[in-house]
């Protein structure tokens, strides 16, 4: 059975789409730019924002416009957006069972760490996680950097008993760069095709499916 589990936050623990997309709409409107379609805005959730500004709106990273959009986003998100989310069903039961079995859970998210900690505290999930690791406010850190920080600070020396859980290809790519395997979740913002192309070792349709995948249930799969 695995001992250490790194969870992504957005699209894995919480459905944060409403707050993130509202903050994006606010930032584009404030800068008098056409707002991308909702189907495009959903793709912003996960990767660093400045990369998504470039990918979907052709805005050069570190340009004045990119920095203004980022500041606008964080203004809205810090005031309202961080609360516009909901906990996915089964998460509390999943975290409780993992804790009962002696598994250690951590958050590793590309979301700025101050926001991640505020959300976890707001949802009263602090006692379920051994550590919360996120990006800095520049929103340029890659998932691989966040995971590397989590591994180092949490002193996770046995990576064979550690796994990443996430919903986007960036989670998989970041984990692979740190010699970790990833189980993808299909209830978040990514697709099965995206996750499989990135190299997940398994996917789950709902949170409690994780228990059998990592060997907590009697019908142990261990991937």
C-alpha cells in the first residue's frame, strides 16, 4: 500500500471552476479584452495563468498586459473568487479513510500557496493534510517545481510509496519530472484522453475509487 499521496487542489479536491472563471472574466473585462468562451476558460484551470494567457489569448508572458491581467485576477480571486467553490462529493470520506489507514496526504497545487492554505482552512480540511504546497504569486512556477518542493520539504525519501493524484496533464508531467507516478481523476477539468496521453498509470471516476487503486480496500489493485 502506498504511504504518501500528493493531491492536486483544483479539479481534484475542490470544484473551483466558478471562482476561477469569474476572476478571469473580471480580468479580461477590466483590461477591455474579449472574454474567452467558457469552454476555453475551463482550460485555464491547472496550468500557470501566464502560460494560459499566452496560449489562449496570445499575450506575451511578463508583458505589461500579462502582469495587469494577473493582478486583476488575483484582486478578484482574493476578494471573492476563492470562496466560489465546492468540495467534491466523497472527499471527506476518502481523506478520513486514508488517515485511518495511516496514509499521509499532502496538497501540491499550481495555485498560489496563500490561496491554497486559505481554501483548505475555510473548508476545515487542515487536519487531513500533512503539508500544503503551492506556487508563488508570480503564477509562473510549473507543477514540477511545486512537487519538487513538496518532496523536499515533506522529506519524502521513498518515492516508490508516493503517488500524485490530479486532473490535468500538467499534474502528470510535473510528477513524472520528479520520478512519481500519477493517478488521474475524471471528475475534474481534464479529459481521459489528456491524462492518458500524458502518461497516467490509472484513472478513477470518483474519489472513493482511489482506495482500491492504492491498496486500501481488500480488492487491492495497486495500480
